[in-house]
C-alpha cells in the first residue's frame, strides 16, 4: 500500500516540527509548506526540522497567495492536511492588527478552498486556540463555551474555526478543529513567556544578564507539552467523523508560578531577578485559561502525561545546556 501523504503548513514552527517527526515515525510521506526565504536560509529558518530534513519534502509557497497554495495542494494531493501556519504571537497582533487578520483568515480560507476543490477526501485539521475563549464565559472552558476573543489574533482564530466548521457542514469535508490550550517545549519561540523565562534563567545563570523584565505576572495559563499535543491533532484525523476538541491539561498556573519554578530549578530566587515592565502588559488581557479535555480523553483516548514541573524543568535544562551552564 502507498504511504499516506500528509501536508503540514507551519512545519518549521514548534508544533510543525514535532508533528513532522511524529508522522514520519508513523510511516507517512510528509510534505511541508515553507516560505521561499526559509529555503534560502536553512541554517536559521529550518533549525527545528534540521534532524528530519532529508525525510521531508518542502514546498515553497505563500499562505497569502491562493495560487501558490492551490499549486502545492495539487502537487502533493495529501490524504491529511494540518494547517498550523499563522501569525501566532498575540502581542504582535496588537501592533499589526491588519496583517494578523488578513494573513491568518485568508491563509485558512485559501487552504480549505484548495483542499475542497482538489482533494475533497483529504482530512483537514485547523489549529484553533484557547485564545478564542478570551474573556472566559465559564471555568473550565470546554467545546460548548462561547468565544469572546480579546485580540485580533483571537478573532482570526475564531474566523478560522468557523470557516473550518462551515466547510465541514456545507461541503462535507472531514475537517476538525483543535482548540489547543498553551503548549510549550524547548523549541518554543523566544517571544512567548515560557521560553523568555527559561532562556532568561539560563542567561542569568551564565552571567550574561542580571534582570528579566516581564509583563503581567498574574495571568494564568493551562500549559502542556507540545510533543503530546501534536498527537491529539493526528488522533482527530483518525476518527470516522470530524469534530472539534479541546486539548488541555486541566491545570492552570500563573506566569509568576512558572517563573518561580524555573528559577528554582536553577537554584535561584525569581524575586531577585524578575522586574515588572508595564510596557509588556497587553491592551486587553486573557486573565485565566483552564481547559476541560474530557471529550478528547473519552473519544480520542488522549491524555497528557508530562506534568507542569517536568515541562518547566525540561525547558530550563535545555536552555542552560545551550549556554554551557548545565544544571
Ligand atoms: N509573551 C510574553 N512576554 N507574555 C508575557 C510576558 C512577557 O514578557 N509577561 C507576562 N506575559 C503574559 C501574557 O500577558 C499572557 O497573559 C501570558 O503571559 C502568556 O503569553 P504568551 O506566552 O505570549 O502566550 P499566549 O497565551 O498569549 O498565546 C499562546 O497560547 C495560545 C493558546 O492559548 C500562543 O501560543 C498562541 O499562538 C496560542 O494560540
């Protein structure tokens, strides 16, 4: 039997790279969409997929061009399509609302339309987000919780969620939405708070910094490990029927708690180093995220195994090792 073909957008990111490795381990023929500049600058832009680069087929395309998306979907003819590409940093979406909205919504729409037109039997995954819950209507948040996004990033994800559901209902596409709560790993980008903290701890330990400026320390997030969350994406596409699923740990911690634990693992007290910078506060904050993943547990048999403490430790250990100051 021919290998199953998977197409991943956002393959160079944290989730894309873990998903690519996971699908390769399952015997898939894995294809990814990347920007042309990434192919021209592999040492900087393809680092997360460097280890599996020779087992992937990369296609240069722009998520902002229907023609280029159409061309790649036609060339690959995937059996499964994982749409992870997005401007995913919430803070940037306040600086550049229009680009975030345009790129995220159009990218999703182009890809759905191309899949529907060329490979209507292809199973489709959309990376929805707990940011869609925003100013939360209930605690914990589950699939039935109404959305109230607090940023153009969140708004763009709600639109992507609705587009995906509409393609499922209107055209019969096997299209599923993951509502993924925050998920982190040593491969996380440095702009996100967890990596900012663990890289900051490493720099302080290495004597390269004396302070770590952070914004709102009281914001609470449901933080899981990205390696486990990409498996939930795959499980969604193995179900007979497409559907929407919350993926979360069911535990919430504040940014302060994350910082406290990260510094503690390195033998430091966060109070000696963390300074609050009001400029890093967001114009509208999502104060509390806590997910209820009962449906994913019952229908997908998915549960997280990596604990909060293990996640923080792995990230601190990796960053300290990278700077030559292992724990
Ligand atoms: N980035 C950042 N930097 N965040 C800070 C800082 C800081 O210095 N100080 C405090 N925070 C707070 C933010 O205000 C926010 O409440 C929380 O830390 C988490 O911020 P991020 O790590 O930037 O992630 P996010 O929760 O906004 O969004 C992430 O998770 C979503 C899922 O809920 C991203 O991965 C999104 O793409 C994803 O959809």
